[in-house]
C-alpha cells in the first residue's frame, strides 16, 4: 500500500496513492514552425538534456509565439470536464516542460497535494509513459493527455524496453518530448473522486511528520530509477 503524506494548510495529511491513470487523445493544433524551432534550440543548446532529464521550459515566451495556445488549453479543459473535473484546470498552475525520456521516479515529495495533468505536444518518438507498479504503458503521441497521482512511480522509456536505459537514447536521435503540465489539487472533490483517493488513512503517522513523502506499507522507500521498483531505504 502506497501512502502519500502531504501538506494541507499548516498540517501534514495522509492519503492513499491512487492506482488510477486517466488517459486519452485530444485534438490540438500543431504549433507554428518558428515555435518548434525555438523549442529545438532551447532543448539542444540551453538545456542540453541528457537521457532521463526533465526540465522546465519558458512558457511566457512560448505563449507569445503560440497563437493556438488557448485552443490547446480549451481542448484540455473540455477533456477534463468530460471526466467530471469541472473548472479545475482553469484554477491550476501550469508549466511547459521538456524531457529526453525520464528515469523512474515519483513526485510525492514535492507535489504530494496534487495530481499531474499532462498534454504531450511532440510527435511519436517511440516512447511510452510507463507506470511499472500498475503494468500500465501509454504511447506518447501528439495530443496524448494523461492524469495521474504524483505519488505513483512513472518514467518515460523506449516502447521496446522494459525499463529505463541510458543507452536507449542515442545522442544523434530526437527523443525530446514537450508537454504542458497542470497541478490539479488532490483535495478538490472532483479530482479526489475521479482518482478514487481515500484520505486520512494514517492520521497517527501524519502527526509525526514535518515533510511530504510517500511510504510503502508504512515504511520509507525509494524508486529504482532504472526499473521503477520500490527499494527499502538503507
């Protein structure tokens, strides 16, 4: 059992990590060529992404060169509303990200109070978003939309691979994925319902903690970056 301990106001609250992953494909227009070229320069020169890296991209500059940005957001809003998440996207923080694959990890130590909602904006590069604990793989193609619990281990790996391997990401191949990501508040009733999150499952432990974390069967654990399996700390 995975339990997320997250900040709720001034207190740490506990909740079950959801094993639900919502995914689909939304119809979004391709960005203009000059914006795609700008993204290519950003990822290859300034960020110099290594295999497994996930980094923030400049969203404000992209929006200035992206006339259809609002259409992308509207398409995601329509998709989330169809899932019962009414109006939550509009009030959630959004960022533009880039990754060159992604080593397995969870984000519950920084974003335990959120679910991630991602819209992928790159062509199919033969990569999958993989949730190893769930045996769930999502092919990353143009317009792929995903919502998942930040405490659930995940990575971006080659479609032909069973884990993350640096050698799968040859330097002369374009494996970059650009995506928009929203932080949906897990305590929002619609978000919690959609992911079937059970709250306050370990209140006694919550009172003893002063930082966000994810625990496996009550014990601290880490995610192996190559396999995605949980390993005991120490």
